[in-house]
């Protein structure tokens, strides 16, 4: 396992890694190609057998400035596909057509529409995962996937689309999804014996938080308690939007820090509050707790049987980026530590 400072390595580093993989006898490489990498030409020289388009949300606008620029950056991946490649595209996304127009590759659409080559006949989501029946060019088949929520259903559809294009059988796909392991920090269930649930998730945009809390509400018998913040030195427009989402979909929200970097944490929190005040019923439906440890402490101590505590924003990350340093901080470890203190 090698540490990664970027989603997509610099061009020379990427080519070096791919060369090492070939020398080690590997036949496949799956690369997460970020929009930043496409703009900065980090994947120039790579020939992709296929590419996947999932969606475009209100993200990375500190770099791209507009949604249209963001979409144009993603188009570059599909524009460089050869005619013998395949493009697996989420047809339910508003920008699906942009990716289709940009590519000469064979398009393989997935989504909820019957017109898609890969679509969902029916599905059920619970804390135990997703069960679904899929329609495909190779017939219908059922699968179970241990992650939950509609957004993870779309993710598994994308993966199934690639697998089918690579000639993997539906039977092997079903076996593979059933044996899939929990992704760290992605709707990760912190199990405990106190009667309430705790979920840690990486959601750090308004769209991701909306999807997360929608799923959480469906799985929650009691109150939904949400802890979240916004990162410093990043897109400021999403701050009030995330506040509005949390206020609208949570029974109680705790606004805290999330990698403030060089910004004043209270300035970020105040921008979040501009949104949350618009959607909460009253000021007693949320609180401000800049110290992330104590924010999690407050949530766990107020939780009662049937409640669900959602700790959003950092997911798998094990650090907090402050003005002059990074400190070790893992939401999952903090939650487990605090659970042990409950009598």
C-alpha cells in the first residue's frame, strides 16, 4: 500500500506506477481520474479501455469556477477514448449527454430508465445493505451489496457496467458484490450495544450530505443527529447550502470544524449558519461546537435508543488540517472511544 497525496498522481508518477504494475504481472489498473488531473494533463499518454461517468455535483468550483467548466474537464476523459473502448455513463445525470457527445467510444448506459442497457428492476436498502434485481443485455440477475442507499446503488451499477463490458459473467458479478467489504468512511456503521446507531461518512458537499441524510432518515426510528462542518480554503458557496441541507433533514445538527486549514474556523461556521437558520424550526434544533471531539461527544451523549448519529465530512481521514499543522484525528476512533465511556 502506497500513500497517495492526490486522487490522480502527477503524469510521471502515474506512468511509473503503471510500469511497476506491468512488471509485477498485473493485467488491469483502475484509475480514479479527477477533473483536476484532466485539466492539468496528468493522464496524457494513457490509453483507457473504458471510462465511467457517475455524476456532476456542486464540487471543486474553487478550481473550475463554474459547473460548465467542471463538466468540460470531465469530458476530456471521454474525448480521449478510442472507438474500440467503452463509456459507461449514468443516464440519470443531467450531464450524461455531454459525455456522450464527447466520445467516439461505445456508450453503455446505466440508471433507472428502462431504455438503459443496465437498469434496476427493483431494489431494497437496509442497514445490512442493498438487494437489487438488474436488467442487463445478458439477462436479469439479483445481487446483494453491503453498502446502503440509492447513491451506492448507482455506484454498484457503474461497477457492474464495467464488469459486463470486460466479459465477467453475471454469476461472478453476484458473487463479487456479495463478498464486498465495507469501504472505510463510506456510510461506515460504528456498531455498539447502546441501542442507537452511529454512521461515519465522507459526505462533504451539499449534494453528498443530502443523499447521506436522505438514506439515514429512512433507516432511523428516532431522531437523526448530524455532526458536520466545511473545509477551509475550499469552495465557499457550498457552506450555507450544507447548512440548509442539515437543518432541513436532521432533527438536531451540530456544526463543527472540518479541516479549517488557514481560515478562521468561526468564519466558516458562521457561513454554514446562514444556511442552517433558514431551514431549522427554531434555534434549539442545532448547536455550534467548534471542537470536533466535543461535538461528537455531545451527539453521542444526547443519543437515545432508536436515534441515529451521523458524523459527516471526513470519513476515512485520520487528520485535521489546521492553520500551521495537521493533527491526528479519526472520527471512527473518537466515536469508539466515547462509546466506551458510556455506562
